[in-house]
C-alpha cells in the first residue's frame, strides 16, 4: 500500500540557470516504520505476520519498541527487509552529466526519464546547467553564447525535417533532464553511501542531500541512516585513498580504514600504552602556562613517590605490629592506602601514577611517611639495630 502525499519540494537553486535542481517526495510506503518492523519481526518471531500486525494495531507494540528493534537489526547488517520500504521521487533541473551517473544505480531502483527522442525543444531553447566553477572563471558568457548557437542549429535541423532523435546529437551534457523514480530503502542507503561523500560529483551530492531531506520530513527514524559511508550509522570509516581522506573536510572527525588497521596492529603487538608520567608533565604544564610547550624536567624523586609509600607502609605496619603502637599502625595504613591510590592496577609492576592525584602531593606524602617510618624506628632503638645507632 502506498501513501500519497501532497508535493513537498526541496530545491537547490543555481543563479542564472533556466532551471534549479528540485527533488520532491511524491509518495512512499504506507507507514514505513511499521512495514520495516513487520519485515524484520517475521524473520525473528514465532508469531505470524497477521499476529504481529494485530499487536501493533492493539498498541501492544509501541512505535518506540519498533524503532529500537529496527535499530538493533540494522547493526547486524541484515539488509533484505529494507527492500520492502520504498519511496517515489520527482527530480528535475538536473543535467545529463548527472543522469549518466544516476542510471548506473541499477538494483532496487526504477527510472523514468524525460526523452530527447519524443520531446522536441521549441525554438531551439533547451534548459542547461552552468557549474559554479565556470562562473567563477568568468567563462559563463562564452558558454551561453556557444549553447545559443547550438540551439539555433538544433532548430534549423528540426525545421529541415531531421527527427528530434537525431537532432539531439547536438545537445551537450549540460542539458537539463527530469526523472520520476521509485527506490527501495536499501538502494537509497547505498546511493547515499557513495553520493553524499565529499568526493562525489557536486550535482549528484546535491540530489542525494535533497532526497535525504525529503525522507527526513516523513520518516526521520529511517532518514538519519542516510549518510555518507563514513558516517557513524553506516560503515563508520573512510575507505577511499588516504590522500583523498586527508583532503576531505570531514576527515578530521571520521577515521580512515588504514588508521584503524594500524591502531589494531599496534594494539596486537602491545605497542599502545597508557599516558606516561612525562605525558602528564606536558599536560600539567600546558594547563598552568598555555604559552609554554616544553615540559618540565621530571625529578627522580617524583618517580620514587609510589616506592617511598610502599617502603613506608611496610616499615610502619611491621614495626607498629611488633611494638603494639597503634599510632604507628595508623601511619602504616595511611601509607598503604596512598600506595594503592598511586598504583591504579593491583600489581606493582605498573609504573603509572593515577592521574587523579597530583604527583607533587604523592611525593610529599611518600617522603613524609617514609621519614616518619625511619624516625620511629631509630627513636625506638630496636634490639636488632647496631649499637652505634644513638
């Protein structure tokens, strides 16, 4: 069942042209979200399609539940149900240069195009598109003059009895044409994967963007999946050449496949590392003095903070337990707790200090507790210390 809608048109004006690019959503599947949900649910449920439809009609299955279920299925790459949702578009004001690319999409799409065999341009006047680069180069007047002469010769040939199907051999790729198409959602996704890419020809990119805009008006739950292939809802990364990716204006926010492969290979080899102590020196220095880029020298004492804490904890706990001094035991517990915070991992093999604790605080605490431990031991003068200790 199809849902006919009042024409709503998205257009891309080209100043000075006879026609502007226009894309109008003429019709679409009745309730595309429901149709897509039923297609998916038929695959994954013991219920019959009739039972699923009844539950939807009784509101036992809400639109939010349908949307969530569809989103989960789309993550799996199960695409065949997408072919059961279709859209009809009217497209006008596009060039023959565009149409030669457009008709190369053959699966899941049906075209009807204005014929230059059955349509004769009266008085030799045919609409055409002038690219913006031609205007900026100051060559539009020459292009207009040439096409005027082409139109005059076209009219003369038709007047001489040459059929339009032969006179059309004169017409340039810039000549405008019109389409009425029907496309299923799977094919539309594929078109947008390729033609919303910044490397796509500008005219095709405009048409794809206008088609997406039209779908977003009626089914935004599905329209948001119409993205270039690097979009987060599609492939997720760029698979063009690295050179083209580096030149892409959105390349800085969407990764290239080779970058991902290199990261994975580095991870597999164990080459990726957490932030190091000197990295935090750079971060902290930039925070305090944004104008200074060189990191501060790392003092050896800063690196020793966790080990001082460990030594202090061992000495204080052992000595406090041996002497029964609760105050020393408390100091030992504090040192042990600080040591655990200094090492985020349970094993002391990690040399990374927790970024939540400033290194200066840890160094001060470690030194203080270590000095306290040594002082307590010396002042208590245990029997096993040499006699020369005062």
